[in-house]
């Protein structure tokens, strides 16, 4: 059986590694031009029972231990005025792989590199933007397979297709009619190239770790990255069409600064540092979540993993972990001969729970009680 994985994100690459380890004929089709395209996004923390469990099964935990960023998981919890209420930099270091509370951080780029380096040469077909699928019959495969159609006109054939192509999956409609539901929050993502120069106070507070700030029903989340840059997100409750109707021109730094000054009016001046650089690229990210009662009847030759299956907001930090656990469970189901339905049943159950927690977090983190609730979670009065 030839398996085609559409999308070379953490989910798709983990699945490719796990299947290839067992001798399965697998290809990953990725729309990025090559592996050197700069990978956007902040640091990701991997959890013992999901992301790390998948890496362990893939035989990649040792290389992960050499490449993760010790200390990057240390966080500060702050309010909008810049007061620090909780500071893990004051706590002792502990790096206990195997402890469920230890959540080592790695940047998206190095995680992708670990997975790519573990694959046989030629496994990933770069510059392969899939636009559609066509079902095809085959004498060797009674269920039939798929013709994969690329932008530009090329095609490839596969017996089983796995959609791992993220939030706006092109493969999802071939599996389910379920659609993402508006989550009530818009996020603006940005990245600061030289934070020591343009965001010196935040950079000094960050110390390569994370800052979570809450106030006035809004958040600012900042995370350091291994290359010395920092990533941040601003999030606030909004209408679904906020980006079309109310978003400032994100290429016009002055407009962005003025918009931020108004929306975050009750916040202290320190946060303006995040918008000080002229070369910051801003990405609007309206937040959606797949329906929590997600379910479809299994089809033997096609399925979804990661955000393609269960896109959800990032407010529980579970997205990448779920994508990698999906990959682990799908690989076990395919190799064990139980088929995709066995994996899907586990994934639906898990998403019902993780998605519920995620949506609860999304709500309270944008309510007046956010700071208090966050501190309560860390046992601080
Ligand atoms: C701002 C932000 C912060 C986040 N923070 C966290 C966090 O702290 N912790 C956490 O766990 N999760 C976080 N997430 C969520 C996390 O990034 C995702 O859940 C995770 O990346 C999903 O992995 P994936 O492999 O399913 O999809 P993706 O990482 O989205 O990968 C999909 C891949 O498919 C490719 N692709 C897409 N369409 C096509 C196509 N048509 N043809 C070919 N290839 C295609 C893409 O180029 C990409 O490489 C965050 C997300 C955002 C936006």
C-alpha cells in the first residue's frame, strides 16, 4: 500500500517517520518550496503523554533532548500594567523527562528539522501544493485509491491519503462535512527580529522564556526563540469579520501602533515595545474550533490528523501535541491492521475533551477574571 501524507507539519512528518520505521511505503507532499523556508510561529511545549510519547515511539527522544531549549518553558504571569505576579525564573531548574509536569520547549523549525532528518531521502516532495483529490479504482486495491492533484497540473497516486494539511485543510471536505465554528477571538501574531534593540525591557523580562499577560479581557503572550528573536500574539474578543471590517493595515506600522494604543488603552507602555520595530510582520489569525462532537463514518482509504481533523485555538497549548499523538495512534492502527476507524474513534474521544478545555480557556482568558484564574491554576492567591 502506498500512503500519501498531505502536509509536512509536525503531525504529517511524525506519521511519516513512524510508518517508515515499520517499512511502509510513504510520501509526504508539502507545499513549502523547500526545507529552508523560514518556519513561522513561536516555541512549542511538548507533553509527556502526547508529543513526547510520539517522539519516543519514533526513536527521536535522544535527539530531541540534545535540541530542545532548557529553560524556555519558564514563564512569567503579568497584568496589563506590567506587574509580575508569578515568575518561574525564581524557581529551581528541573529537567525531568518522564515527569508529566515537565514540558520542554522547542522551536517549530528545529522540531521540523529533527523529523525531516529522520526520514529516508526523497520522502518529502517539496513544492507540492495539493488542490484536490480524485477517487480512482484499482485492480490491486478493491477499495480504490486516490489521484492527488497539484496546483500547476501534476498528479500522484496513492492507496491511502492522510490529510495533515493544517487548519484550512484541502483534504477535510473529502472526509467530513463538519466545518470550523467561530471561537469568538481574533489573534494577531508578530515576531521581533532584534528584541535586544527594539524591545529591551520585554526581552530582559523574558530571558528566553514566556510571558503571559492578561487584562481588560485581552491577552499578550510572548515567547523567546532559539535564534534570539521573539514571537508574540495579541488576542481579544471580536466579531467573526473583524479582520475584513476593522483590522488596521498590518503593513502600516503606525496604524498598527495607533490601533494597539486604543484597544489596549488600559495597558502600560512596556507592551508598545513589541510594535516598535519597522520590520515586524503581522499575521491576523481569527480563531475557530471544529465542533466538539466531531464524528464521521470511517472510510478505509482516507483520514485526517492534527489541525486538519480538529483545528482549535491555541489557548490550551495542545495543538501540536494532539497532532503528534494522532500520528502515533494512526500509525499503530494502520500497522496493527485495525484500520483508520480504530484511530479515529480514539481521536474523536480525545478531541471532545481537549477541545472542551481549549474552548473554556479561550473564554475565560478573555474575561475580566483571566489573571485571577491563571494565578489560581498555579496555586497563587
Ligand atoms: C499563533 C499560534 C500559536 C500556537 N501555539 C501553540 C502552542 O503553544 N502549543 C501547541 O501545541 N500548539 C500551538 N499552536 C497550534 C499548532 O501550531 C498546531 O496545532 C500544529 O502546528 C498542528 O500541526 P499539523 O501538523 O496538524 O499542522 P500544521 O503545523 O499547520 O502543518 C500543516 C502543513 O501542511 C502544509 N500544507 C497546507 N496546505 C497544504 C496543501 N494544500 N498542500 C500541501 N501542503 C499543505 C503546510 O505548509 C504545513 O507545513 C499555535 C498555533 C498558532 C497559529
